[in-house]
């Protein structure tokens, strides 16, 4: 299923994109799309049954698409997780996943405006596969157990300010948590529709020019290992999100002068089977 949330920011309604590309209203079935719904097998079965019998009403008009998940618990991110991205940045491929966090309030809709921070000279792009957790997970003993906790997948844009991240001391968080720095969606695609999370092409364009053209097959640590590994350091709860890293092609990895983002730029993103995003960048 392709689950999403539509409507004005802060007042989104749950919806489903059916096989004919028609938006269907889920507000009569569930109050929202969040961790509690993802953990409720009966609620997901009700959604699937209503979609199958054609009883869901169509959503009128062309409403804004918000983030596909409400009340996100935490966003855990994996850095340097693609072989080609590690190479382009001159980094040694890590022996264990590089872990950092983004605050849930960085999340915006897939086509919402992204703000270039005041004084920023090095705002960068990163297309990523996001993993959404659907059941509580601690100390997973196997990849199979880890994947069983995954509710679905989405596109994440891990926007980054490289000066803040790398040159200002401390940890990476300063360059990752600026306002609007995690567009998410358009859909949360349930795990049963993603046959192999390690076989998804990812693409990103800036002002119409293709910058990133990769595949999740190039991950150093695949999804199953990332989820298993994280569960040994923190409890993963329904509604948590994991951003799994980005392939080569970011501005940081390009020759000087590096083409960092400026106000007025447009970024478009696509991941096979998970939809597309489009953001205009405006000054904060």
C-alpha cells in the first residue's frame, strides 16, 4: 500500500494512493498515519480491505502532500553508507555504521519549501532511502528479525550544511538539524510492496541537472544490517525513521568551486517505486 497524508501543514488527513493513481480518504478508517497505526495489524488489515472493496471515498481536488508519517519518534541517520560516496569525499569506508540523529521537527512534506540557513555557504543535497519502523525492536538476533520490524519505506532528503557539519567543531548535528532539512515522502510504501530494498535506483536533480544517480545495492551496510545494528544501541519503536545514507554526487564531493545550493535552486528526487519529491530553496 502507498500511504500518505494530505492537506495543510499541521492539519493533514490520512490517505491512500490506489492502483489507478486515485487518492482515497482514510480518515473514516484510521485517525492518522503514525506509529500506533503501523503497529496495529488490525488497522492495516482494515485499510487493505477497504481499498480492495472500493469503499474508500476519493479525495477531492489536488491537496498538498504532507509527510506520510505523523508523530515521528526519532530519526536515526547513517553516514558514509555508500561505497561511491565514501570514495568521493575521501573517507575510508567505515568498519561500523556511522550514526547521527536528526530531530523530528526537521521533517516537512516532499514538495514543501526548504530554507537555506542564514549565513549558509555550503547547503548540500542528499537523496536517501528512509526506513520506517512498525514494531518495537531490541537486540535483533538476525537480519530476518530486523526486517520483520520494518513497516515500510519512503524517500528522505537529508539536506546538510557542510560548514556547520564539518568545520564548526563538535558532532555533525549542527549541519543536519536546520529547519526544513528533512523532506519526507510522498508515500510510505508498505514493506510487502518493496521486494528488495537493496535494488532501488535513486536519482537527484538540481535545476534540472542530474547530480546523483545511484542504487541501494551500493550500500556498505544494507537495510537489514542497519536495523539490526541500531537495535543493539537503542530501542526502535513504531514510527521511528532511519535515513540510510546517500550515493555519490553530492556537492561536497565535487571539484572546487563546489556547487552548493542557493536560494532559488530547485531540487527534484526520485526513488523507484517510492515516488518523487520537488523542493524550491528559499532564504531562511
